[in-house]
C-alpha cells in the first residue's frame, strides 16, 4: 500500500493516443482495503458510463485498493544491451521510468532548498492535474472481460 503501483501504457502510432497496455495488470485488491486518498478517483470511475457498461462479475472487490496508481510507457521500450538496441515490454520498463521522473523532481526540489516529495501516493491522487488521464485500453482480470480505462481512472505522469 505504501509503494506506488505502476502500470504500463503504449502509444498507438496510428491515432497518437496513449493506451493502457493489455500486458499490464489493473483492478482492485482482494487483500487490501482502498485507502481514503483513492476515494475520489475510484468513485469517479464507478460513476462513469464505461464502468456502468462493463460492471465486473462477482469476484470483484469494490472496496479493495485500486491499482495501478500511475502508468508510464511500458511496451516496445528501446533499451541498449551490449551496444545493440531492441524493444522490450513490461512494467519492468514503466516502473523505472516513473521512479526516474520522481528522482528528477526530488533533485530539483533539493537544489532549491526544499524537502523531497516523500510518500507520494496521497500526493498522486491529490494532484490529478499533474497527470494525463489514460482513457483507452483494457486488461484482462479474473472472471471478467477487463477493467476498461475511463476518465478519472488510470493516470500517466505528464512528460
């Protein structure tokens, strides 16, 4: 609960739209209750037409912690290994990208004599204007077709 959960997105090269990657997980935890700082975003999702048209089956834990908290590019990310560039995919790409951005932000704060961001989970949800709302994409989930991205649900850090 204390670590941001990072999902993956990709850029659709035809439409130019950033989309939640199917390879990335998302949904609601059966092991942890939803923290209060997620309430507005999750209730916005529950009230969306997208959610109403795709209500999950009985295994869905509506009061569970929602995830991911944020997302970043995680599909066909270019890496260089032994001098050779190739594309790789996974949240193992998006999580370090997000961590790097937070590190850069903390560095700027420290250079200005300010404290680093610290625990950022509540901050993420209190500052949705800092993120791009990913409103396209879906991922498979146990016993249902998938949590379809909708306004106010999956956020991607603005570049």
